[in-house]
């Protein structure tokens, strides 16, 4: 079992708030330097960095829209500021819900572009340095919606199902190189994205409550750890029993 190299950096996309921010903080507590990527919420990203630094960690906020642009720039900036990126958390995501008969091409393309295509490009960009180091962790934030139906979210479900498929395939490609690739699949988590859900929705959750960003972050923290070196190609559901 290999150990995390010195100065290893974790790059977390969409980390200015919610699940991404909680993941960034959890990884920092585990000794990773953390690059906090954000698209528009600069204040939130800076607050995440400040929280990490207050606890003695190292972090930097990196602006960049992962759905539009070359990921190589994010990796270069992260390495220059903190160290080589040996953990990547593809967390950035958007929704544009609607029934298929009403969904236009723009809503389909935007959701697939951010939730799936951007994760592919970021993963591709991370591979060579990880393989060279013989150590790497890629964690994709999927969703319980990926493997099960949720009317009105054809684009989101397709993207998250594709992300799980991407996870398995890349994991098989790089397993011999000391690089693991896994996914976490949250259910209903208490974030801005789920703020408008009616209380009745919770009745579909066996736990009868929403999860917290910190509970998702704990799963990511494990998958990024040395102890998870023999865990690859899997999806860890954090959903209060919805997938049972």
C-alpha cells in the first residue's frame, strides 16, 4: 500500500459552498493542501479557504468554469500555489429540470457539459501526473438519481449515470498504476440545490431526513485516504437508504 507523497494537493471543483466546501474542509483536515475551485461565488470560495487556514491547513481559491475552458490551467495554478494535484474531486454540477417533452437542447447540453463532460476532461488532465507519481485519487460526485428514475431530470440522471460508468472504466484502466477512481452518490442533501423540495419528498427516504454536506464529505475523505488504496471502481451511496 503506497502512502500519499509530500506536498500532495487535492483539487475540488465547485467548492465554494455546500457539498464542495465541506469536502474541501474535510480533505484539509486529513492533511491535503486544497485548491478550492469556483465559477462565480468568489466570496464563498474565499470563506472556504479562510476556514481551512484557520484550522492550520493550506488552501487557495482558483477561479475557473470547468465546463468552459482548458483544465490544464487549473492544474498548473494549483501545483504552482500548493503542490502536485494527486487528488481530484469532480463535484461541480448544475440542474435544469423539466420533462423530456419540454426540455430544450440548451438545458440538455448545459447539464451534460458541466456534470459529465467537464468531469471527463478534468480526469483526463489529472491522469498523467498521478500515473507518474504512482499515486492518485479521483472521486466523482454522482447522485442516487444516476441508477434510478427521477421524473423531470432526464438530463441530470443521464449525466450522473454516465459519471458512474466513467468512474468504473477509468478505474480499470489505471488500477495497476496506484491510482484509484471512485464515486460517491448522494441522495437528498441539505444544500441550496434541495432547499425548495417539499417535506413530502423526505417520506421516500428510509432515514426520513436529508443528509448533510459533512456526511458526503466523510465518504470522500475515506476514498481519498491511504486506507482506501484497494477500493476502486466503486460507488458509495450516501442517501439514507434510498438505494437499498
